[in-house]
């Protein structure tokens, strides 16, 4: 039965480490979302976004998660701009 106990110990350690990584990745994703909403989604034009991406890379956040988070925020920003433009056009036509 020593193998069972060993696996249980490994599983407990890995679970704790994975939970800690998950919490860090969630914080980094939120930070990227907030910064992208405030200053735009281009890291070359938004210095805060560039810093957030560098921090995420420093904690070994996978590149695919970074790209996915940025694309979600860019789509959200584009939708908001489109809706604002449509509303403005409708209001201009009503006047």
C-alpha cells in the first residue's frame, strides 16, 4: 500500500501548486483585461499593457492564454465602439 500513499502525497502537492498557479494566472488575466479596456489593445501604444504582459510572462503564463485574453478584450472593445457609432448615427438622423 505504500504506492497508494505516495500517489496521494504527490496528488496533494500538485493540486496545491496548480491552484496557486491558477490564482496567479487569473490575476494576470484580470490585469490585462483592465489595462486593455483603459488604454486600448495595442501593446506598442499602451505602455501599461506592455508591462502587464511582461509581468504575465515573468510568472510563466502560457502564451496561448495571453493571446486569448487579449483577443477577448479587443473584440469587446470593438463591439462597444461599433454600438456607440451606431447609436450616434441613429441619434444624428433623428435630429
